[in-house]
C-alpha cells in the first residue's frame, strides 16, 4: 500500500508499508519527487531488490559474528576467520553500520592492512570481508555490496626452490631425537604437517610398505587437538613407504611410547603435538642446522622434487601429494620438470643436421610427399 499526501506545510508526504506491515515515509518538496521515490521502491520490490531502510543499521561486527556462527567451516578455518576479523578488520570497520561502509572505506582499509601484512594474508582477509557483504545482500541488509569494483592485487606465488639433501640431513641431526623420524617421514613421503602429526600406528602397513592418509590432527587455539578430515577429498590417499622411512619409524616406536589414540609422534610429555610449540622447536633446530627460514612444508617440496628428478609423471606426483588436480601440481612444480628446449633442439638436429639420420616419416624409396 502506498500513498502521497500534501501536508499543511506544503511538503509532500510519500509512504508505503513493507511486506511485514511496517510503514515507511519520506517528505519531498515536489509531488513528482515523491512519486519517483515510490516508483523506485515499487520497482525494487518487483525485481526482488528491495531493502528496508533500516536493515543496514546493524554494525559490521554484529552481522559478521552472526554470519560466522552459520558457516559450515572446519574448526581450523573457523579459528582463522575469527582471528582475522578480530585482529585486523573489526578495529577498522567493526563498529560501522553496514550501510555506511563505502568502496572507498574498503580501499582505505586494504591500504592500511597492506602496510603491516603480507599480500597473501591481505587477500585472505578481503575474501572473508567480501563473503560477509555478499551474505548481507542476500539477506536484504544491503541493496548491493561495497566490494564491487574493489580488488586486491593477486599475490605473486614464488617459485618453489627445494632444499638440498644436505639441508634435510642437517635438520635431522639438529632436532631432538624424538622428532628425527618425523623429519624423515615428511621428507620421504610428502605428508603435510597435520597429516604427519596425526599419523597413528594403525595407518602404517610395514608389511606392504605403505601409509594410509585419511585424516589429520587439527589444532585450534584454546581446544584440545582432534582428528579431522584431510585438506581436500583428493588428500585421502595411500603413500608408498620407503625402506629408510620404515626403518626410522620402527626405531622411533622402539624408543618412544605410542601416544593417545595410537599417535606415533607426541611432545615431551606424551601429548599430541601442537603447531605453536613444535614451531618454536623447529625454528631453533633450523637455525642450529644453518637452515634458518626453512619451514616444515619445505620437506614436502623436497619430496616432490625427488619424484620429479627421478622421472615420475605429473599424475604420479599429483597422487602422491594428494593434490586436487594436475593443474595444482603443475602450478607449483612445473619449473622443476626437465626443460624440453634441449630435446627440441636434438630432435631437429637429428633430422636436419649435417649427417641426418633417416626418420620414420621417410619412405623406404625416398619418394616425395603423397
């Protein structure tokens, strides 16, 4: 229901009731302006773009917290989103009403964040913010998202430079004895950190020399570590167990007792490993090994480089690492495969060189093309 009426002060009062029965009104100096406003409201209702005038008054923080509670994120992702919003986004726009946040505000926020955080972290933060505004539009809190037209430069992904075997051996010698087998495991199977932390005795088949990877240890701040699914569905896999890794695991199990739920690797008091405490030990060990800056994930890259160096195909490397697609494998490691330039030169020189060798495309009698 909508109407326009002239008031005693000469103003034109336009009003309408929304689907919930709530009345909304505005005053105009001209009747034509009042009619135009009602027409715009009617068009928005018909096209499904109608947003109640007060719907965007909720603050970004209030709406984002409600949004977070409804997301089907993994525990580790939930923890990351909460920390990112609380530490970096809420201090800048958290107390602003949704409807007051403009594209220019988001650009200013990105510029400020880029001064303190890496491009990759800023990109992740902005994905969270964009998802929240997208949900606000779907919930009819906003007519459109202020993220439209605001982009974040795609962070450059540096080429993987595998560490040397000498570096791996130096790290093995530098870590405490109870973690040596863990380093050998990661370097010899390519398991991710969570997959290695969550490896249990029942997932290791010493007879058939293989490891089943179907879960990982998930550590979330303020909670006890728990088992969770691997990173992706493709991460569920069976990995060959090299003899050197099997021997290290067997020696480790003979020295150190199995932890809760059959965990092979635990901390000094027999509890599941946590990334933070392990990370502190790892940094000390890498510095002692002369490999400062090398991260645990570097062992996974080392494993991939070994497979490539010994002629394994893209498909094999993809399967061993648990990548979702061959594209992911090539995006990460394509530069490590042998360059085809030399093979191209050799192929042409072989046929067109000073002393060409007869190739399979030539006919037995040397006849021309047919």
